[in-house]
C-alpha cells in the first residue's frame, strides 16, 4: 500500500510522484491510499490513467483507496471516475 | 478595424488566394488528391473563423461549398471542369461576402441572387442532387427533437498540446466553465495517446476530450471558454448535426478510433454512422491490415515532416531589419576604430561580427522573401477572363515562379503587372482571325517570366502580338505636346512615351484598357520600388516589357569608392570588374569618354566631373565596370576601398532632385557616403551618346 502524505498533488509533484509510482508498480498490486489528499490536477489524473493502462496491460490490480467527496468531484469533472472503479471508461 | 478582424481578413484572403491557385493549377495539370484536401481545409478554415465573428452569410455559403468539397475529397463526386469553374466563382463570391460582413453591410438583392444561384448549383453538384439536404435534415431531426427553441447541441473536440501542463492552466477548471453556459450532455476523455507508466513523460500532456454541450450561447461565447489556452490546445467546435464536420473529425483522429469512441459513448453525432461493419475474415485480411499499417506510418511520416508557418506582423521584421542596420553601422565604427588603434585582435573580432551580422541580415531578409509564383498564379485567371471578354485566344505561361522576391515588393508590383498583362491581351495580341490571316498561330502567346540578374529581379511580360505602333505613339505624343515637333527620338524613347500621362493610342476604349490612364501610374509604382521598366517591340512580332526590381530595400552589399572629397557606394552585384585607368587607356581615350575594353567600346562616366567634385587626392585613377540589364558603363573614380555592408538611408526631400543618387549610408567614421543610382546614371550616360 502506498500512502500519500500530502493535501494536494499537482504539476509540481508529478515527476517525483511518477518515480514513486514506478517503484510501487514493481509490486504485484498497486494500492494507493488517497486519504490525506484533497486536491489533484490534470497532470496527476493523467498519471493515474497511465498507471491504469499499465495495470491492465500487465493484469495487475490498481486501486485508489479512501477517495473523499472533494477528490471524487475532481475525478467526476475530469470525466475519469473509471479510475475509481466506476464503470464509465 | 480591430486587430482580430484584420487578422481574419488577412487569413481569409490567404486561404482564398490559395484556393484560387489550387483550382487553376488543377484546371491545367489535372486533379490531385492533396490539393482537393487542401481546398476543403481552406474553405473549412474560412467557415470556422467567419463563425467566430458571427458572419452568418459567409458561414452559410462556405458550409455548402465545403460540403461539396468534402464529397469530392472522399471520391464520391468527380471534380469536373464545370465544378472547378463553380468553385472559382464561389471563391470570388466568398470574398465579396467577407467584404460585406466586415463592412457590417447587408447583401443587396443582386448579390443575394448570385448567392442563391451559386448555392443551387453547388447543391445540384452533390451526389444525387438534393440527397445532401435529406441527409442533413435527418441528422437535424435526430438532434433537434429534444431541444428547446434557441438551444444548440454543440460538439466540442479538444486535444491538449504537449506543452499544455507547463502553462499552469488546468483543463479541469476550464471544463467547469461549461456549466455556466449550458449543460454538458456527454463528455468522454480521449486516452489513446497516453503512454504506459514506464514510457510517460509526466510533464507532457497527452489527453483530449470529446464533449456534447447544450447551450443557447453563440459559438464565440463557447470558444471563449478556451480563451486563455487557445494556443495550447487543438480545438474544434461545431454543431452536432454538422455531418461533414463529424466525418472530418473522425477522419482527422482516425488513429484514436474516434468513430468507435463516439458510438460507444452514444454521442448524438455518432448516429450518422452506420453500425460498425462486422469484420469478414478472408485470406486478404492480413494484407489489408499490413497496407493500412503502412498507410498509417506514411501518414505519420508526412505529419512529422510538415513544417509549420508562423504569422508575424511585417512591421516586426522591419523593426528587426532596422536594428540590424544600426548594428551594421555600429560595427563599421568598431572596424574603423580598430584600424586607427592598429588593434589586430579588435579588428579580427569586428570582422567576425561583421560576417555574423551579414548572415543574420540574410536570414532576416529571407523571412520576407516569397516565391513570386504563389502571387503570380492569380494572373492566369485574369488573363483567362480578359481573353474571353475580348474574344481572343491566349496561351499564358508563367516561367520562373520559384524566383524569390520581397513580399512587399511582390504585393506592390501586382497591380502594375495586371495592368500590363491586360494591355498586352487587349491591344497587343490580335484576334484569332487576324492572326490566322497573318499566318500566325490562332492562339496568341503571353509569357510572364521572372529571373534574377545582377542583384536585381527581372520580370518580363512578352507577347507575340502586333507590336507597339511606333508612328502612332509619336504622332499622338506630338499632338498632345508631350514631345517637341522636331525632336528626334530613338525607338526606345518613342516606346517609353506610352508611360506619359494621358497617352493612349488605342482606337477603341474598352473597359479593360485604352484610356491612357494607368501606364504612367504603372511606371510610377515601379519607380517607387526603385525599379525600372523598359520596352522593346518589333512590328508584327510582339512586345516585351522588362521590369527590373532591386532584390532588397534595406541593406545591400556595396563597394566603397572615393571621388574628389566624397565617398560613394556602388551596389556590389552590379560590378563586373575594376581596372586601373593607366596611360594605355588614357592614350586610347584621347579626349573622348570611351575606352576599348577587350575589343568592346566601354562608355565612361567621370564621377568627379559629373558631380562637380574637387581635385583627385589619389595618385591613380580607376574604372569600375558596372552592368545593368544589357548595358555596361565604366565609372571613373579615384580610390577603391572595397566591400561595405551598406545600410540604405533615404536622403530626404532636399536631395530628392539629385539625379543618380538613390540614398545615403553612414560609414564607420561617421562620414556619409552616397549610394549611386546606377540605372539612372546609365540612362543619362547612354542618352549623351550620339545615336
């Protein structure tokens, strides 16, 4: 499980977050705890989409956990709720 | 006119000119797929940009023309001669519609009639005549049945450009603006280009969106949502029932399987597509797949090779040239100072700087250069129209269209050329019957030829018509008091009289030419570009108008000389050689102003005498041999200093009557050097030579 200890993730964090995800992707499943995160931007969502694609490609499990309402709203506005497991891809 | 509207006019004019050229080229060389595609895109661009300004008449007309072009592009309709003619008329009509829209006027009844007639013809050319209307109505019905009055279902397609994330803008925030203007009916992210985790560059954008949006707001309001990122996205906004735009979008994003994406997500516009065909497994399938793959690779390759053009205000380039000019002058001062100080290192650095400045100067000048063919192609149509009007048969050819010339010069020379071409056809070339009776081919030949020559660009207009009526011109000039009754003129001088104001020898005044108004303006326009025009004519064989234009207008490579106390510049490209005027030549001269240069007589112009200079300060005398067109003269000067990058500065009103000088320049020492106007000096010298 990967914990994120930040309130907000955006373009300024995307490169280091990418490195963390690559590291995490070495595990058989990628579980990310979003409990502390309240805000993300499109660069982070795009990274999640990339991770989602890679997971499907290698049949790995990828789950974003503990997504709060505020964050869910951002995923909805970006039309990317499929990343939360909703069937709208 | 505001800046946006000006840009729109410029762009629309470019697109229309491009359309005209493409159509005329296809008329001559046959249909080619790429040109048809480009025609469609040009009309589509006009429609889109006109829509931004709410120019409904333009949009409505362009839409129908674009529809037909789309059918042609897809090979559903054959592009015939008649259709090309209709598209040419449509181009003219669109130009008029734009003019009217920009002037905020309404269509008069005559134009409305033309509009309706053209629309009718365009629609009839669609496959099955009215079939398009029916398809469109179907699509409209699909969309419209659930809409309130005034609401439009828009389709918005947006792709983030790679650098989008670095703009600091977040597309999520931009998307939220849609809810302020209407209702997002459907939105789907386009993920096809997002790479896998190990391949992604996380600071680059790969994402796109397809959106269906219901709103009563106009196009411009919707586009305004993207106002701050308009250069950072690829954006298409159109009505969902625009069948052709949907097809164009699907074609453009074929690599994203957009058609399937729209169908899968139940976009309204996707209803125009038939259900996806079930693949038939045949032995040919792998081959077809391979071919498709090759096509894709080829397409990608082509896309990668495409350069992009950038629209820059020409005044910015002029400013850059001015700044470079000042740097050239400043550098000349450094070179001068290095000489005074005898500082070799400084001198070397200044020389390097000088070379670099020359390269920058050439580069910037090249930005202004355009191939004349792009602009001259429009004459094909004018020649065609004029010939039809005066019932003559003309074979018109453009030679040397790839020659490059300053864009501003090309634009300014366009009207004089048009006038001269009209004259050639109207008065020069005989009617087919006359030509046959004279044993000439029925069709007259008119040629527009362009080529570089000795630092100038030459444009020749040649016809094989009856030639200029020398006697009539002279008689008319005498009758009008333009020349003295007893004046003896050479053939060239007589021909040049047609440039005098108010002299026309045409027996019939037509609406094309023959009013005697124009040739004087033609000459004035050419001279304002520091150019010259000459005429040569042979009775019964035809005439040649030769225009010479300077290659550049701002900085030239000059050759610095001194005569008496003054320094002068001779344009380097006109110089053929420099020789010392030694005792051998002086003996030959024996009081005359000629020398025998390798068995040909070379007239000399003594600069010191001509410009009333003081005594020579040099021990030797030199002759600089210059050539302009077919003529050569030797300029007798005192000192030769060598090449000099010359920034041309105008001399101002006071010196405007100083013959033989075209401008001045500032030397490194701060001194002024005068730039010779070689064509003028040559003209005066040749006039002095007895016939």
